[in-house]
C-alpha cells in the first residue's frame, strides 16, 4: 500500500504535466521512467540492500533522489490546484479552457525550488532550540539543571561522519549537565555505520550521556547496536533507570524500549520494570522514543517525558497526519496533568523522506525550573 501511495504524485505529474506538453515522445517516456524510478526509490532500496531504511548509495545521490521526490509531490499538488481552478472557471464560462504550457513550466520550476529548500532544511546541522520546563517540587539542587536532548539522528549515508562531528561539537559547546538521546540514532548495519557513529564517543556532560532505543535500532540488530553505543560512552536505558545525585538530592532518569521491540523479538516497553528500585519521591524524567504512550506515563507519575519519532511532521499540512498517527502529538510542549511531554522535531530525520517545509531540525537545550 505504501509503495502504491507514493506512486500517485508521479502518475499525476506524468498524466497532467508531461503528457500535454509538445515534447518528442521519447523524451516524455524517458522522463516519465525516471520519475517512476524515483517514486519507487524506497522499494528499490529494499530490493537492493534488504531494507528501505538505509540506502547505501553516495550522499549526493540521496540528496538528488529526495530533491526529485519532493519536487514530484509539490508539482502534483500544485497541478491538482490548477486543475481545480481551471475546472471551476470552465464551468462558469461554459467552455473548455486550456492550461498554457508556460504555466506548467513555471510550476515545475517552482516545485524544484521548493524541494531544494526543503531538502536543505532537512539535511542541515540543526539550530539550537532552548526550552524551559517546570517540574513540581524540583529540588533546589536541580534548579537550572541543563539537559541537551538529541533524538532521531538517523546516522546514515545522508548524515555521515562530518555532520555527526558538527552536532557533537555544537552539543559539547553547551556544557550541559546531562545529554539524553531518545532513539533512532542510526540507519544501517553496524559495520556500515561504525565510522560515522564514532564521533558520538566525544559527547561529554557533567552527569554523562544516556540513551534509549528507537524503532530504527530494531531494524538493524538492536542488541548489537545498543552494546556498541555503550562502548561509545553512553549508558543505555532500555527498561532501566539511573539516579543522578546532587547535594543530597536525587533525579531519576528512566528509559523504555520502543513499542516496535516486540515485533523484532525483544522485550517491549515496560515502565514498571524501568522504575524497579528507583527512589519513589525523586523527580522522574522518562526517555521514550515514541510519544504515543505519554498519557499512560503521566498516570504513572512521570514528571517529564522526552520523545522524538515524529520529526515534527516534516511539512505543514502533513504534520496533521503525523499527529493522528501519534495520539495527537507532533512537536513541542504538551501539558498532561502534572507531566510535561517534550516532543522534539528531531536532530535529523529518516533519509528516505528528507524534506522539511515549515519545520526545522533541532538541537534542544532544556533548562529545568521548579514550580
């Protein structure tokens, strides 16, 4: 069904943009074939590399494919809008109207421009976003506690070692108290990504670096990847917790497995297991890659949940569909009773849909305040 849906914009472009143009037939056939291949690049990646989540091709090719894929989507939407307006005018004027070729060329150029901007927004090193979050009865020792939240790095052929090095340098420059990573660090097998993830070993914070798994870890051997992340200096919170102590006060960091874990043969998310033995009255921060279980976490006494997964919806309009698939959550701060959910738009995103329009990636600095 997915591959059929992504082919629809291509068919609209072929039938409503290319077919009416007065080009030689061979050129329209050639361009149509190219667009069909681009529309099915997820399927081709799956056939060639065994997974549609990690295209092992040069970075420029990933960028070009996303550029053409995005341009196809934007052009299809604009053509549908033009068709609707033309049809309405034809009904009013009671005669058939022809869409001029110049308009089709203009729409094509505009679609390419918008797609180029969207790909650039998706692939760039994320800007800093600063957020203050209030927690009930936060101990004085943790007033102003500074957290860097990273999520959805999707280290891959699109987000390679130089990009990772820039993110690490930008993170370390903040001199945060702790670094928390909520999953989807990678796309690809360990041997393919070993060099690209290596700079993560340089992440430093006073109280350490903690990470929970995301769904993409389970696509590429979560056990192997989580063990490797530990060799890079991360403490993995996979249905587990850690306690930060300052001046006699305590702060609990808990992390759960992703909801996709069960389908991959691993234990699913279990907050009760994660909190076993944790101090009962300490503020509790939960790392959960997907936001869908946030209301259940709030009911279990979590003070702050950090999540990712949605990439902020990626594009205005499309974000509403993403929200519907994630219990209404898509990006930013949500107050759920006494708990706050902070849902990051992502440090990066999946290279199979590397488009951002109206959203930005983010490197998030969270400062805790008492209330």
